[in-house]
């Protein structure tokens, strides 16, 4: 059986890496044309364009990995079916389950690789690509540097900072507005200051106004101050971090961000769904492989064009269900965990049903 396993994996591997390479090339080309106006407007050198595309490539490799897995399954098994190799194996006493066993092992390894690749490389480089575009291509200031404009930060204890300008060299805020909310998201305290300075492990605000509010939003107390000291959990480094999108964070970073939103009293359903997708999407490689197996065995006459068309229909349907699950989770119709796994569960159930039905024939 080791010879058969090696043969199956060899044929599958060739199709998988060919499909992945083709999609990677298509993604590079599409990324280039998507940004071509920016490149031309800022007269970007070829070297910088290539660096940007290299930064973006790992993210898109992760996105198209399930499609490569699916197409490789369709191409490999349909070739075996068309060449009567599956018939020969069955005649030798080898069951279909035994034939697909090495493919499932390959799919599990791809899923593990996808998760690790996304955590260690794809997500950090996606963030780096954003910074590279803004700093090196658009030549914009204030990203990942020591001076930032229009800073908004969700702090602990439901505290929200709005800062017109932050100077990280001197740890000084200018034109500061800090709102504090209660557990029902009602405004209970507000601090307005011309300047805030980090001194002796605390924030010192100057030339400002502090207010307190009742449950109806009416001001119950208002005091002007020339200087006011406050000890907040947020330190200067917190105000220098450039905001990351969920796809630019790894699992631990996104989990920390969700905890911060919760402490600020801000709903995090969308982020919780995306946290679940950090595991669910890599596992899609196995799910979509299982779904591709019965489709590959349906007809001996199915050619590569038909298999490619079937693969793309299944892939777009799968991506569509991911978005449906995301919307259901964000709107609290499903729990975040169930929403993240919605597409996997739906397509996994269909795959098992079709596969069992096919084996019984």
C-alpha cells in the first residue's frame, strides 16, 4: 500500500502545487492592476512595486489555498476514474476510503500549514504591506512613526480617547477628548484638555474641562482646570500603535483586541467571528476536499474544463456561505463560534452525505 499511497500523493501534489502556483500568479497580476493607478500617481519604482506585491502575496495564498485543494482533488480523482485506475484498485480489494485516506492526511497537513503560515507570515506581512504602501509609496507621515494625527483609542474601563495630534517623541497629546461610559454605554464622565503630558507614570492634563453626567445624559458637575493629574492604564506606547484590521492580526493579537473592546464596553461580535475563522478557514481545506471527492467520481467523461468550472462554483458558494455566517454572527442570529464554522458545517455535512452515497453504489 505504501507504493499506492506514494503514487496517489505524487499525482495529487503535482495538481495541488500547479493550481496554487497559477492562482498565486493570477493574484499577483490582479493586485498589480488594482494598485496601478497608485503606482503611476506616485511614480513608484519597480523595486518598490515588487516589494509591495511580495508582502501581499502570502495573504492571498492563504485565501486561495482551499481552491487549490479542491481543484487538485477534482483533477486527480477524475483522472484516476477516467483511466480506470480506481476500478483496478477496487478489483484488488482496495476500498475507496483507503484510496482517499492519504488525500485526507495531505489535507490535514495543508490545514495545519495554512494556520501556521497565516499566523507567522501572512497576517504580519499584510500589515507590513499597508505600512509600506502608506510610508514608502504614498509618502504619508504618521504611520508607525512617533507622530500621529487623529488618534482614536479604545481604552480599558470603557474609556475612549480622541486626540487630534500625538507626539510620541515627547509623549504629549494635543486637543484631547476622553469619554468614559457605563456598562450601558451611556456617557458618565468627560475630560477635555488642550494638552496631556506623560509625567511620572501618569497623565497630566492642562487647560481643560471635566464633566460628570447622570443616567439621562444631563451634566451634573462641570469644572475648569489649569492642571489635572490622572492615572490611566493606557501608556504612551498604546497611542503609537497603528490600528490593524482583523486580517492583519494573528490569533493572540485579535484575542487581546477583543478583550480590550469588551473592557471598553464595545460589542465585539464581528471580531469574535473573525477570531473563530482563524481556525475554521484553515480547516476548510479538509472540508472542501471531502466535498470534491464525490464530484470527481460522478462521471468518467468530466474533463479538466468541467472540473475547473465545478471547482470554481463550489469555491464561490463556499466563500458566499462564509459571508452569510459572518453576517449571522455579527447580527447575533448565531453565536460567534457557530457563525465562524457555519460554512464548514454546512459543506461538511453535504460532503459526508454525498461521499457515503457514492461509496454505497
